[in-house]
């Protein structure tokens, strides 16, 4: 995108494409509790969470300050007018894990080089079935809608 617009940045941003099969194997061996795994490639985290909430008829609440977005990526998103919740993440996954197993599965993820920054970003709730809400850094609540259209043109 920056090449098309003739822009360049001093930040060193690399592709997040990575094989996740070994990390997923570790997660599944960590004692169970994995209900859903989802690749947030098309439509990013926001769209993937909405699809899960809608199909499962559960509410999802995520916390903005828990979502691991590098400062460089956040800065470029702000400059370009993109919402990081809708940026494709090709080497990442969303895991829905029962509360009793969450910390064991998280430890298994972090033991893999591709999961070293894994963290718990939210929870499933009974309120607002089919809806995703974001608790903002300043204490507000924002509804996270499905991405309409494409935020970035597809490259592949």
C-alpha cells in the first residue's frame, strides 16, 4: 500500500505470516479446553470475532489495551486511516478456550516462537448475543462491527 502511494516509513515492519501448526499442536496437548481456533486473515480480528459471535450466538467483550499491536503498526494505521482491528493477520490466531484451561493453553502458545506475544484479550459473555464490544483505553465501550468492503486491497 505504501509503495502504491509513494510513501515510506522508517519503521521496520515485517510480514506476520508464519506456520502455526506446531503451536496449535502444543495448544491441543496442553490439557483441552480449546473450543474454537480462527485465523484472522480476511477482515482481521474484528471481523473474525463478529463471525464467531454471530454463529455461536454469544457476546464477546475485548479490551483494547490487551490487544498486542506494535507501536509502529499502530502509528502507520493512524497515519493511513486504518483501524488495526481490521488489518489482516496471517500468522496469528484467535483461540476460544474454557476459563479452566486458558492459562495452560496460553503458556503452551507462549512456548512457541510464533506465540511468544500471545495474551488473553477478552471473554465470552451471555449479554448481547451475536455482538462484539470493545472496552476502550479510556473506559468507554465501542461496538465492533463487521468490516464492510475491504480495508486494504488484496495482494494475493
